[in-house]
């Protein structure tokens, strides 16, 4: 009887040690540490469901406005077959981002169908500013379509005090080939949208209520010609430099 009790105590002690070890090491089915899903957001578009008119006009149910602020007058920048747009983002020191998908935003003026006007996206990620000496493409090219889906963002782009429904903003989700293990280490990167394929499309800039632009805005644009070079993107009236909206879904 004493021997049996001793064995039972030993078994109980072994089970307790095993449970403690399991609870201290959280792993997935592949015995690798689980990664936390994160979203990098380069700036908002929605300015709420009321415009600045007197009296204010309410956006349709389920929608909000993206209304030009103060004396800004540029409602969007071309991102169709004729132009390329780019903007930067930073992976902080000591971090590594495993990129899952990228969300970008555009509208096609006059497009009123319930389906997206976008049927292809071509995107590159640069380490350093595009076309600069010392910069290089990390992933992506000018040929491969990386579009996975495109749907309404439930936002209408409007001029100040406007209330039209002819510029519905579409959210396009892109992802690189699953065989590419894309992990970005700390540093400054640039997201370059080489082309939206579809109806003539435009990208609205980041829009913040009561501000001309996002602090530190440095979006750039160029024509799709060999000789073209990038130039800063500014509102045509206020001359405020603009940034472009995008979201990067990643794990770390």
C-alpha cells in the first residue's frame, strides 16, 4: 500500500510540472510562437455622417462623408493607368512585421454601380523612397495583379458642404503570393501603388476634420513614363502637402 501511494504522488507531481510547462509556453499547432494581429493605419478618410453645410446634411444610412476641409479644394489624385502614387511607413526599432495584406482606397468619379470599379492592383514595397539612390524594391512588381477583393468602404468623397453620391470610396485588399514569406525588419519603407486597373480612378488624400493635412504628410506622385520623376502631392488651392490612406495588416 505504501508503494502504491508513493507512485500516485509521483504521478501527480509529474502532471503538475507538465501543466506548468505548457501554460508558460503558448504555441500554435506548428510549435512556433503565436503572432499578434496588428493594423498600421496611415490616416483616416471619414469626417462623420454630417457635412459642414447649414443646416448639415446627413449621409445615407450606414455611410459617412469624406469632406474636404477648410480651404482645400483637391478632391482626389489620379491613380489610374497614367499615374503612380507612393507614401511611407515606418517599422519601429526592434520590431519585425510579417505582412498579411494591404488595404488601399480609391473612387471612380461617376461610378454608381454596386460592384467595385477596380479589377487589378499592382503594388511594390520599397526600402527607402522609390527611385532614389540606395533604395530597393523589397517585394512586388509592375506586372503582377495582387488584388484579392474590393468592396465599398461606405464613405462618399465630397467637396466642402457637398452631399453627392458620385464618388463612393472603394476599399481594395491586396496580398502578395502566399509563397513569399514577407517580413519587414525595422526601417523606413514606401508603399508604391503602381496601378489600379478599372474605371478612371482617383485616390482621396488622408482627411482629418479641421485640418488641411496630416502632420508630416509627404505623399508623392509621378506619371507612368520612363523619364518622369516623383513630385510631392499638394492641394491645388491651400498648397498643403498631402498623405495617402492605406492600412497594412501584419503580425509580430
